[in-house]
C-alpha cells in the first residue's frame, strides 16, 4: 500500500495538469511501465556496451531548421584500423543508407555510424571520408566505406535547405561520450515524427544472465514512422483514436526507423545479421508496420576486441572464438526488448515542436497514456 501511495505522489509531482503530458520528459520505465523481463545496464543505453560512445548535434534555428546529427562510435580508437564485425538487416528498403553492400560483402564497418536527415546523407558521408583520411595512421588509405543512415524530417524541418554541414557532423563525433545518452528531439531525431507524435532518439539496453555469458546488448533508434502504437501490449493508439486506417483522413504510416545495435558478445557478421533481424520484432511490438514508404534499417556490430579486424593483418587465417548458434537466443530476446523500449523512450522523452511552415507535432500525451495503462493494469 505504501509503495502505491509513493508512486501516485511521484506522478503528481511529475505530470502537469494541462492535459498535454509531462512537465518534464521522463523515460518510459520511470513511469512504472516495464518492457520485457530482462535487466538493463547501468545507463539503460547503447553506451552500456563497453567502448560505445554517442554524440549529438542538435540544430534548432529560427522557424525553419529542426534537424541534426547523431554519431555512434563503436570504440574510441581508429575504427578504420580496428574494424568491427557488423551486419545490416533491411526491414523495408525505402531509404538512403550508405555503405550497405560492403558491410554485407566483408562483414565489418570501418567508420563511425552517422544518423542524419535524408538529404544530408552525402554531406555526412563526405565528412567521414575527410575524418578517416585526415588521421595520420591512415595516410596510405585509398578507399573508405562511410556508414550513414537517415530518416526524413521534412515536415518539421526545411529539409531542402540542406543546413547540415560537415562541421556539424564533426561536432557530433567530437563530443561523443560513453555514459548517459540524450533522448527525444535531439541530434538526428530533432525533427522526426513517430505514430503521429513527436519522435526522436531513444536508447535502451539489456544484460543477459551470467550463465549465458553476461553480455550486454544496447540499442539506439531514430524514430520517424507510423502504425498503431502499442505500449507493453496495450493498444494505446487505438484508445487515443490515432492510428493508421482508423478513418480516411488517417495520417500515412510512411517514414523510417534507423536502429543501431551494439553488443560486446563475440559475434561474427553472420550471427550479427541474425541479431539485427530480431530488432524488427521490437519495432513490431510497438505497433510499427514497416510500411511501403518506410526505410527501416538495422545496423548491428560487436565491440569485442577478439573479433575485431585489423586493417593490416598479414596472417593467412583468422582464428576466432565466437558465440555458438545455440547460445544466441538470450541475445535475441535482449535485442527485442531493448529495441521496443528504445522506441518508446524516443516518444516519452520528446517535447511538442513547431517548425517548418508552422507545422506542429504534439508530444505523446503521457498523462492520458498512463490512465489507459492503469486500466489494463500495465503500470507497476
């Protein structure tokens, strides 16, 4: 009884009485909603995976600019010289991600992963070329595979203005850090829309039991898609009367979702591909439908030092110790839960925003949602 009284007291302190949701954005688990059964890492973020760093450049200027850049670094060293095994899974291919074919062919990534808006992909790719070639250790390098993902923020942002410059991408990389990750309308999620509400950047992590290796799986998402919002299985979108096909004027479900998965489990590209596929189940759990006009890409990589791929390696064979196929299921469960929670965090942490041509997108009405969740006994 005392726990319930304390929880209700916290809700009174946390939520505004305007009916518009939060006085301050709050992560989904802070509301008493728990996704899945596995424990999270310290930060409940992709940065719980050792070595991974995240940086944002948020661009909000005047009435027209609502965009930005998010950089994910697999480790703090020279990624070109110490490549990490990787894979890409495409849920739906209406997107402009660069670097896919080489990742699939060679099974690694050799640059930081950059997320931005659709028309800024070439600028971000150009920066990555400059970034790698400028490193003295790479002075003899003549080929670089830049990895850049995107979603289209053209409703809130004057995307045709192409305001993202190389210096903005540099800033996101320069300030990348481990630890707590900013979420909501920041970085590449500044101008995005999800399920008709303000979307953005979200992240989460899961730690698998020690008897299965004790590895961490971390996920970061850039959400800009639609469908029928579900939270912990509760049909929230239906209850709010805001979901695809509920009437002839329903908003399009088209958009995109970039999902970046990191783990310290020793995986090769083949099992990273299997892991990436399962992230789409997490997207499906939130009600996303991966529509015809959606670019849904999952990039998965391992940070384990024993499976890295040195640029200069003269040995004839690679002697790897990687996780067995029948040890993958805990990781599959982890990535599904972390993806689902990351997507919800991107919504719960975003504020309402007005942008290009006066377009306005409201934040998720968290106060109403919690009322619905309590009806379903889905709040702890």
